[in-house]
RNA sequence: GGAGAGAUGGCCGAGUAGGUCGAAGGCGCUCGCCUGCUAAGCGAGUAUACUGGGAAACCGGUAUCGAGGGUUCGAAUCCCUCUCUCUCCGCCA
């Protein structure tokens, strides 16, 4: 959510910068709504001040028969207040509902562009391997090795669900542990294991609601949602809190499954593990001092990249343009891993700086000093990494001519020293 | 799922025949004093949001005692609904 006063004072600029997102946000109604709200507020508060004063006078008179006039008068004032308050409540509801649908203002550093074609590649790492054979896509590898069972996944649940089996299941678990150990042990994140369902407030705090309810799985009987990313529960850990400046930055990592409806992606990535309704992810989340959020984004990005470097998987980093960044983000870098089976780079992590956008929605503040007044923190998060897609990258990059898959060195301790996944016997 | 108890400021904890309660007291914290050091002691201060004025320091108004609604001139205190926590029973990994 944007600062209402900031919008009020910089209406043209805000509108112009939001326009670079490509989504038509119309702020024309804002000024009028905001003006009416403040006028009404003045009016009702003046009446309340009067009522408070007179009620106080009434309380000091023992013989109430002497103040029947005032009491009658105040009865009328109270009725007016009630009517004005109701009007005000409706206005504020409208204003809040509107503000919750306005996306974040992109950073001035975010490249301006309309689509992902305008994203800016900022680096490449690793050599793209060449093979003496035609590299297969992971779904073929996984089925041939009998470690991924797409048909039974579909039988158990439906499309976009997969059953992992044997070494496949173990590899997924190994990746989760490897990533968590790396981020907690070397990068100093604190591990969290949050609920996988959250309430409406949490979803609103990080920006999934109210606009993107169609992307979420909702429970029947209770107003809870399956989390689409650990960003939601982990960022909301400090919702409504005032943190101490000296505790910042706070860095958390969490493994969770993620659940997404993938509405509107029919026919996209229908084969394999790339786009699932349920997938595993290790997430990185930071709460930082506003002055440091750009630098913290760089280090968070580097922490995520480190996973791929240790696994020796080639990747590139892309900075998303204004037309491609998410609703809540002001700046985003995607990490894309090379997939030889599909001869392309695919997103495996998305690292964003949200500025104070989520902090304002979720009420996450800090005090610089014990006595200074609370300010909103900046929140950041990024995948570190998407586990299923990392498994995909390993299958495709580490495949051998004989159909087996070599396990990256760093994962072997997590795999009972297994060096490769071979043909099922 | 059944029965009961509770939710007050950073924390603990008063306050229930409605007004003098934004809220006693204690702890913590900040600043100052005192003290050979430490501890103790003394004094002052110590919520947030919105809003009006002001260049600012700051001053004024309103709201907030789990959330929402009601009664009343006036609600932390009375009534209703909801949420959460705790205890006991049942069920259960």
C-alpha cells in the first residue's frame, strides 16, 4: 500500500510512474475521495469535541434536572455524529479498498519497459554444457529413471500434480536440506517453519489479496488459504509489530510447499515439473532498515545465486522491467537456470525489494532508537531456490549419455553418498 | 465437539452498582543528580494512528483498554456477536 499522504502530495508523479507498469491505475477519483474524507473528519470531530466537553460539564452537576436541556441537545449531537460517522466509514472503506488495489511504485532504477522482452540481463554464470547427444527434457529423464510419476500424480489429484519416487523423492529432500543448511549455516538466516495455511489478513499484508484471490486455494469451512509462497507467512511474522532498530536486518529462511491455482495458464508448461499446483520452495525473507534495502537485495540475490554456483548449474540474472515486476515489488531480479533439455533459461528464483509497500499494509515498523518514532521497515524476499525446478535443472544438466544423472558433489552427503541416479533395476 | 475462565500501555498488574481513566502501582527503558567502582538511591520523562495549525520545535482535536456492533448526554466498566488464549472432558498424529 502506498502512503496516502505521499499520493496526495505527489499525485502526478505517482500516476506517471505507475503508468510505466502498463496497468491503468486511475488516481483521478482519489483526490476527491480524500478531500471529502478530510472534510467529514473535521466536521464529526468538532461535534465530538463539543459532546465531550458538555458531557464533562453534565457529570459535574449533581442535580440532573438542571441539565435536561444540555442532555437533550447532546442527544441530537450524538445522532448527528452517528450519521456523519457512518458516512465517513463508507468513504474510508472505499478509499482503503481502492488503495489496496494500487500496485507499488517501481524504483527509479527499474528499467522502464512493457513486457519481459524489455527485461535487462545483468549477468551470466557458468558454461553451458555441450553434449554428444541430444539432451532430453526432465520429464523423459524422470520417467525413464522411474523417479517421477506424472500419471499417478494426476490419478491421485489431477493435472499439475506429480508423484516423486525413490531417488527422486530423496533428491528433492536433499535439495531442501542443502539449501536450508547453506542459508542458515553460511548466510546467517534464521530458519522458520511456518503454517502452510494463513488467514485473510496475512494474504492482504503481503499483497496477494484483495486482487489475486483467483490464484489462491481457499479452504472450505474456514476462511484460510493455502500459501502460494513462504513469503506470506514469513513476512507476516512481524505483522503489527514494532521492531527494534538494533535488531535489523532480520533474515529468515523457510522451507514450505507452495500452492497455486495457476488460473489462466492453461496449456502453458503442461509437461513436467515446471508449473505445478504444489511445489516446494526454500524462501529467503528480510526485514531491513529503509536506507539499506538496495544493498540487502544484492546480498539476498547473491545468497540465492550461491545455491546454483555450488550445484554448478549455469544461470543468468535478469532485472525485470516496470511492465514485468509483480504487484507489490518496486524492484526485482530473476535468476534463470539453464535447461538444456528445453534449450532455454527458466526462472528459478525471483528476488524483490518491496520497499515499505508490504510493511505499510502489514504494519511492520521499527524504532531507530529506543525513543524515536516508529518507521516502516523495508521487506525483501526471494526464492533460495524453487526446489522442484532445481531438481529439473539437475536432471537436465547432469544427464549422461547412458540415461543416468550425476548427482552434484555438494548433494552427495545428503543422498547417502549416492553419486548418480541410474536405470531402475 | 462439550463445560468453564480470561483478553487492559514494552512487560506485569489495578480498575466492574457507567462520569474525576489514555488509564493507579510496579518492572523495564531514556535523560539528569548522587555515588571511589558496582549495586542501591533521588528527580523528570516514557503508546499509537488519523487530523488541524506551524518552516520547525511544537501546540490543538479525535480515536484506541482483543475485534465489531448496541444502550447512554457520557462506556475499560452494561448488553449482543465474533476472534484468540488457558483449564477440564471427549477425539486424535
